[in-house]
């Protein structure tokens, strides 16, 4: 599975969560302060399996950085589900129908002495859902979700259509309520490929080497300095020819007198 190069987009006063994790997603085994991962432990766990059964292929274990402390961990149990944190925000319980999607894993269970923030590495096709943090309400016109997709040869996240405003702030339209997106709704896909500066430079260089541009006054402008230089050259050539003719005439007269 191809990993998403970037993290999901940040929305002001909002956090995101994944209801289920696509196969290939990895989670770093991070420990809180004063603890470290055991030497024989895996640095991450991965969502593995097949379309009918998916699971986290390992477990994370942390041990105290002080001596004479044994490692303590929690072995994932089938169907076990607990709350976790992403970007420091609490993750609510996920619906069973979303967590049971084929080729997806449920939220991995906590392990003892786990760090407060979980760091996931998502794969193409992953969907994350956004919600406003406490004290803010949603004003949106579409699904508050983002999908990692491949476009123009690169991975990118679609832009969630969500705006969070203070709950105390009056609505510009009385009686307006936040749009509730159904699971079937998809965020607007950005299919256009913008031409970057680097791409334009490459294109310009290719065009220069493959096309012959006809010589015109537009491609080589005749400036005032250029015209003065040309006039000076013409005047110098005319002077040389004039002096040469005068010298030849004098020699011819001298040769006639001698005869």
C-alpha cells in the first residue's frame, strides 16, 4: 500500500479521527516521559490481514528508563476497543459498522505508559472525519471529512468543508444548523493538476530545445544603443574606404609625373 506523504489538513478549532484504519496503516510505539520502548519491541504496529479479517500485527511495550524495571504492555485482544488520542485530542467510540469495514482495523488498544499523542502513518484511501472542539460549533456546506488520494502522480488529502466558530458567536443566518453529512457523501475531489514553477521551467527548457524560433525584431529588439553602434561601424567603414581612395589617387598622380 502507498503511504500518504503528508498529514491530514489542519482545520482551525477542529480535530480529526479515523473511524477505521485501512490495511497497511502503521502506528508508532511511543512511550511517555521516563519510559522507553523495550529493546526487543517493535518500533511500530501495522494493520495487517486480508479482506475478511484484519488485525494489528504486533504490540507496543514500554519500560521504565530507570534500572530494574521490567517491560509492561498490553496484548491486543480481538474486538477490544478503547479510546485513544490523535493530535492530543480524545477519540470517541467508533460505530461498529465503520470499524467492521473489510480490510480495516479497529482502533488499537492502549498500552501501559503510552505517550499522550498517537502518531499514525496513513495509506492511500484512508478517510478521516473532522469535528469541532469543545466550545465551538460547525458551519459547513459538505462532508466534514478528508480522503487521501493520488492525483498528478502524488498523494494528497482532499479539503474538508468545515468551519468552526465560537458557540457564543451569533449565526449570520438565524436558524441555520450544521449540515450533517451521511457516510455515503464524498468530499469534493480536486482533479486539476496545477502547473508548478519547476514544471513550468522544465517545460520552457524543453520547448527551447525542440522548437526553432524565427528571428524577428520582437525576439531581438533594436535598442538605441544598438542603433548607435551600427551607425558608428558604418561611419568607420566609410572613412576607411574614403582614405583608401584618396591615398590611391595621390599615388596615381605621383606615378604619372614620373613617367
